[in-house]
């Protein structure tokens, strides 16, 4: 088998919690708790789940913006978790990120042309070719040379996201981590950006980790999808299987909860009880057992392992 | 025969500023019948919230003003009522819920007190009755431990629970009309499913009409009997929910429906509407959708089409379905 572009093994991120007035034992927010997956060259892996389940934290660890508490990240077979800043520099250019809020991620005092040029400077792109590259990138994302001299506030949300994408593409990365890249956009603009991301993937042979809470969006853009709940991946498989034969009770509930724009469709809905528990005090055993309609005694006691129950179909649930 | 409850006719609400007039709502016509749920959809900035704030007459603290049209509710024109008269209707006959519950919840009051005040004012309950009613309402919206929660503060609750409290408060006086402005937009999908379920059951049991403002076409398909589509301050199409989804006529409605990815639908590319929503300072001449429309004709860029009845209970604002008038120059 071909070496995957990225391999994540038993990744954990525990944030220390501020101690209460009483001090006491040190406690942690288990933002990411034993997550493993691979990203194959050229594919889009979607990560989906409700807010606070650890999607962004996972993405930030891949970007080396956060150090894992435990676990390994392999890039093209090489463990990059322990590398020094110096060693990481050449690899870092292969990872770029696109954020949800393009406005917050673009420096308001810089012209759009300068924003796109910045990573070129950082990574030592030849000076005489930089201007040309910036103009080319603007075109690639559907903007024009005219936009280079404008400031971010003069752009609409969709255009700002295009700028964010142009900047991410600047140094020819292999992997783009897109964290909720269309969540803040109106639907008509959202589809423009989704189409753009697909076109760019084909043109530049990009690999995506696409993070979002919107299942319909994730299903549309991804080849495979991982479903997260309270810091863990509960199910991971190709998108057709995930949609047609979801196995994990949480995946089933999540899929059934998504309102579908078809008024004739009357579906059985699995209504989950209660709220998502806090990751600082996750339930014992299977962390979903407090809301799961199928939970048995075993579920509250034993942590289920992520098992491959059919080729490429991973589920973490005692039912299987 | 459907009985009208609310009839907004040709509503115009404008905002004056140093930089000119923003025509946030500029010719909006919406009818809500008794017992019906009407969806109002459109992208951000198209005037959905300003429309609902106009109905509730909650524009006092803004530079916004109703400058045209009528808002008929049970024989009264809300657009022209005094603040005193409006206070008897607000929270009583018409209640509103928001995307952010803290818009209507007071952080320094206990939850019970917020519900009690409304029912003491409108239903003339005494303190004890009001408290009992508050607990009953909290139970009705599925708040566990209602007897304890009634003495807690909003910040002690999760987002989904706060949303329920706001609904309890809104439904406390048994309003005839509930205006819900993006009530589930900030919620996770499993929590959204709970809240939509609750709203559907409450409105069915009590015959409450709902004006459901949202940008989510899935929510519309699931909740609404009729749908009003807005673009740049105007209603561009209105029909029953099946017609809107299966036989949309306005190019914008069509484009919007084709833009959303649908679960389980295998398509490589989404259709998308080119360009951006026009900003208030840059409103195009003629049809506001013309610069993005694939079917644009000469007349579209010159003259604004009217909202016309194109079929039984189906209106549309587009030159494709109306005789071009004489061009006034
Ligand atoms: N820097 C941080 N310090 C402490 N807790 C954090 C930090 N970043 C994230 N968390 C917590 O970790 C959990 C997962 O967060 P996040 O990865 O942002 O979730 P998602 O992106 O899925 O919404 C949340 O409970 C969040 O509050
Ligand atoms: N307080 C205000 N002052 C000035 N303009 C406003 C104000 N509130 C809303 N607007 C303008 O009115 C238009 C419609 O806004 P809104 O009704 O909030 O849109 P929607 O709810 O459909 O997203 C926008 O262009 C907005 O800028
Ligand atoms: S009036 Fe013209 S521009 Fe406007 S939607 Fe109809 S065809 Fe398109
Ligand atoms: Mg996130
Ligand atoms: Mg709004």
C-alpha cells in the first residue's frame, strides 16, 4: 500500500483546566482523546461533529500550532511530532490552513496582494517572481489583479475566503486543512467556494482535511468521513457507506437530525436526549452512553475500541 | 378558507445615516394565516430581521423607521399603533424568539421572574399563580428539574436549555403569533432537532401561527406550510412549500435551491449563483438580482419588476412572468 500522506496515531490533547477555588486535583479538558486516522494522497478526509468535539484542536495539532499531549503525527511516513522548529521548517510549507472566519485571519492593515505574498517571503520564494505569482494566485481563486491593492474590509465574505485560499496555495502545499471554511458564508456563496476547492484539488493535486459541523457539506466534498464525539472518532468510512449504512448510534442520530431541503421527505428521526456532556468531565465507558438509545450496561463501564468491522469501515461501539 | 392573522403589505423600513438611506426593507408583503407556519428565507442582509422587528415595533433604539405600507393584525395596523397600544400586544398576542436567547433573557433576573412578569402583566395572574404558570411552562418545553431551574439564572444553563427557556417565555401568554428569528441557527444539529420538534408540537397543540425566519432551506422544508423568499429587501417569490421546492419560478429561488448540498445526493458540482449579494450602498438599477441572474433581459437592468400573482397562491417578482410596462424615463 502507498504510504499515506498523513498518519495520525493515538493523538491526544488534554488542556489543563484552571483550578477552582478549592484547588484539588489537576483536571483536564480532554479535547482530543486517542484519535487515529490516515489521510491518503489526493483525497479529502472530512471530520464532522458537533461543537466542542475536538475537530479544530485536531487540525491545529496537524498544523503544529499545538503540541499533542500524546501520540504521533506522521507526514509521508516521517514522525514529525518530535522535530525541532528548525527541522520542521521545510515540512511546514507542505501544510496550509484555511479558516472559518476569513476576516479574523486576514491582517486588516495589509493589502490583499501583501497578504498573499507573505508566505512567499517566509518560504524564500525568489523576489523577482513574487509579484507574478501573486497575480496568478488571485486569478486561480477567481479574483483579479485589481484586487491586489485593496484591503480585506473592502471584500465580501466570499471574496475574503478566496483570499484566504489564495494565501494557503501560495507555496504549493501538499495538504490543506480547511476548518469550517464555508460555515460563515451564505448558501449561494458557500457553493461557489466548495466548487472552487474541488477545482483546485484537481488542478494542484491537493489533499484536504475538511473540518465542518455541517454534514451535508462534508458529505458533498469528502471521499471519506470521520465522525467525532467528545474528542474521539466514533466512526470512519467512505462517504457512501457512512450515509447508506451508518453503524454508530451517534452517526445515525446525527444523520437523522439534519433537516433536508425536501418537504416530501418524512423521516424517522432519532431524537437524542439532553445536551452534549462536557469534555472536562466525560462520561465513563463509551462517552456517548448517556445519550445513546441502545446503551447497555457494558457501555457505561468499558471504553469501546475503534474497530475495523468491514474493509475501511471503522466503528467504536460495543454493538459491533 | 384560510383565515388571515397577520397581513404585511408593501412594508418599507428604511435606515437613515450620514451616508444616505439604507432601504433595508423595501416592499415586503407577507400573509400569515391562523395556525400556519410561514417561512421567510433569504441570505444575510436581505431584511428578514428588520421585517420582524418592524412587526414587533422594536426599532425605537435604531435609526430605522417604517416609511410605508401596513401591518394588519386582527383589524389593527401595527405600523401605526402607539407604543402604549403596542405594549399590550407584544409578548401577549405576538411573541418573538431570537437566535441568541440572551437577547430576550435578562442576565440578572432569575428565570422564573422573567416569565412571571409577562403573565402578571398580560394574564393578570397574581404572584403565586404566575410562579405556578412559569413552572408549568418550563415543564412544557422539556426543562428537567423545572421547580429548581425556575430559581436559577440564565447563565447557569446550556445553549439549548436557554433556547427552551426563551420559548417558554414567548409561549407563556399563549400568543396567536410567534415570530422566530433564526431560532436554531446557533445550535448544534441534534439540539436543533429537539427545538424544532418542540416548536412544531407547541404550535400544533395550541394553534399558534409561526413566522419562521431562517436561511436554512432544510428547516423551511421541514417546518413550513408556506414560504416567502426575500432578496435585497424585497419579497421575490411566495408559494406553498411544495411549489417553492418543486416548481420555483424566480431565478433566485431556483439558484438558492441548487446551491445547497443535499444529504445523500451524489453530484460532483453544485450549481452556484455567481457574484455577491448587493450591498445597500450599491443597489443595482432595475431588478436587484439582475447582475447575478442567468436569465437577465434588457428590461431587467432598467426597471424593477413587481410582485405579481402568477398562479393561484403563487407570487413572483420577475420580468420573465410579467408584461414589461412602458419604460418610464
Ligand atoms: N486552548 C484551549 N484551552 C482550553 N480548552 C480548549 C482550548 N481549545 C479548545 N478547548 C476545548 O477543547 C474542546 C474541543 O474544542 P475544539 O477542538 O475547538 O472543538 P470543535 O472545533 O470540534 O468545535 C472544547 O471543549 C474546547 O472548549
Ligand atoms: N440598526 C441598523 N442600522 C443601520 N442599518 C441596519 C440596522 N439594522 C439592519 N440594518 C441594515 O438593514 C439590512 C437588512 O438587515 P437584516 O434585516 O438584519 O438582514 P437579515 O436578517 O436578513 O440578515 C442590512 O443591510 C443591514 O445593514
Ligand atoms: S427580472 Fe430579470 S434579472 Fe430579475 S430575476 Fe427575473 S429574469 Fe432575472
Ligand atoms: Mg472548531
Ligand atoms: Mg437576521
